[in-house]
């Protein structure tokens, strides 16, 4: 994209990428760390990326509630010479977007795939996929991190690597050899911590004690064996829970009790076209600003499934839109809610789509951003 491109109205965003292992001469990972881009809210175009932090595989990034600190989950398996991942804290310069390293600490397990900042801004939680653990990292007054105050290792029976409702001919199995915590987040009221374990096919709920950083178990919901629950979103009221399942590319809807922290399944449907056969693995799930539409990323099939959601949370698949790039690792909504972006890890690109305000359907803007192995994206407030 030409550097002379003029932007009418812009938003700034950070993009985390997968990086090559030290000493590797050939790698599928082509990023170098965290990049800053400008997004044109009039056209959906992205500026040339600027590398603002060299750090190992910051595959998931998150901002503090005040936007002053950026946290990066470094999806590595060796930190300070031991089998561990790491989480790195950066101070954000709001004038130019530069990042200043504060510190890095162990993530409480190898290969953190997701991090989340609690609503109070006191803790970062790390979902460690390879390590099969969930860790609580206290935040210091300056935004840097302390060593983990709690580390949880979920347990349970092992399930098959494929689900019974897989598409015919799906040769992309999920890893079910043990616990693989893939996402952690909070309900909209901030009362509960919820995590997806894609290895044990569990949705786990805890209460976080803000005084000591300890997690107390509340409930465990068992998903379909082999389905690999990966990512989730809540409706704005915190009473409907939408769950993406990686292995079978299914969207499952649960009622959530915001008092007890328990789930009750009500609906499940495919995010692939009717009659689809072949391989696919789901990746990311987003809810539109108005809560009326869901966007579901499919890798291998390389599409975004668009769902409508009525006021009661009943969902209907509307369409599948090509991502225009391979392996959409994650999706992002711009602050206006008018655009959706697909971070195509295998295609080394970010593509943008305009959201129809009435139907929720997507239209490719025609804009590509060339970027090595993009993984996740957050917009500055």
C-alpha cells in the first residue's frame, strides 16, 4: 500500500504477530513483534505497519482498562531457560503509539494463547494452551507485572481428537492429549472468570479474589466430546453465552445465570455451509456492537460465518464470506463498529470488510495489509 495514502478519519491499532524461533533459518512465522497501524474509517484501508516492539510471538495482546499499558502473551515454550511462556508489559505513548518495555514474567505455563485484563485493572490472566494451565498475574502500580499469584491446572477425562458431528472428511484434528486452556475472560458484570479448555472439552468458571489474586472454582460445563471449545462472547446483558467450538466448527448457545455462574445449553448449529465436507478448524468469535450479529472465523475453509441473533439469543446462519487470505487466526471490530478485520496468519495479510448496518452482512473493501503472520489486533481507545 502506498505510504502517501491520505486518511480522512483514522483510528490507531496494534497488531501482534507470530515470530520465528531464535536460530531458525526457515519458519512458517514471518512477524517480528508488535506493529502499529492506522485504520481509515472512511474506506477500511490500513496504513503501512510500523514495528514498535520486538518481542517473541506476541500472539495475543490486550490493553489495560485505561489504555495506558499494553500486555502481550508471548506464545513460546522457553522463558528464562525453563519450560514456560511469558507475558510482557509495555507502556503506551498515546501521542505517537510507541511502546516502552516495562517487564516480562512467566505466564504460568508454556504457550500462552490468550490473555485478559480483569475489569478492575489489578490482574492479567493468561490461558496457557501448551502448558494446560490458567495463571493470575498481579499488576503493579506502574503497570508492570508480578509473578503469578495463582496457577490452575484443569483436569478431567481425555476425549477423542475429533467430534461426532465433525464434517465428513475432516482431517484437521484438535489436540486432546491433555488440558489446553485456549481462552480466558470475564462476564459483563465482572463477577466471574470463564475459561475454555479445548483439550478437555470444558467450560470452567471461577471467582477471582481481588484481594489475593486467587481463583475459587464455581462450575464446570462439559462440551461435546472432541468439540474443542475455543473462544466465546457474552451478550451485553451477560445472560446469553455464545461458544465457538474449534474442532467441529459449531456455534453453541448457552443460557448463563449471572448469579450462580452456571450454564444451560439451548442451541447448536454449524458455521459451515450446508452439506460441507472436508477439513476446517474454527478460530475466533465476535459479537456486533448492537448484539444482533455474530462473526465466526473458519480456518482451512477460510471464511467468516455471519449469524443473526434475536433478542432471545436464538441464532441463524446467514452467509459465509471468504476471508481473502489463508487461516484467519482472529477477527477484530473497529471502534465505529462499521468494519470487521480478518487477521490471516497463513496468508500474511489483514483484510477489511464493511458491515451492512441493517443486515450485518460483510462486503470486502478491497484493502489488504501485507504483514507477516498476524495473530491479534487491538484498537487504542
